C-alpha cells in the first residue's frame, strides 16, 4: 500500500480505526512524523520496522499478532 499522509489518519479514524501498525523503517518516513500524526488523532501507534523479507521473522510476526490481539477494538 502507499504511504498515508498526515491528513489520511483523520479519515481512517472516522472509519473506526484505533491502532496503526507501521512496518516501515524510520528512514522511509521522511516527510512527516507519522507517530505524532497518528497519536494526534487519538489512535495507538506501533512501530515494527521490517526492511527485507529476511527480517520478517517468526519473532516479528508473533509480536505483530500479539499487538493486533491487544489493540483497542471499535
């Protein structure tokens, strides 16, 4: 998917999204502070950076599943 812009987070919040999980590395997010934009909308921001297929380990997937399971629901 393409990178959402700061204005996009208000739209997803309006649709009931309460948690954003970012899989991109910090070096890929140069245009704005995504964490700040998400938290400014009152949503939870979780960073799980994955830079290559080799980094998509069971540990990363297990953490992503745990974060999703614990995330606030609409």
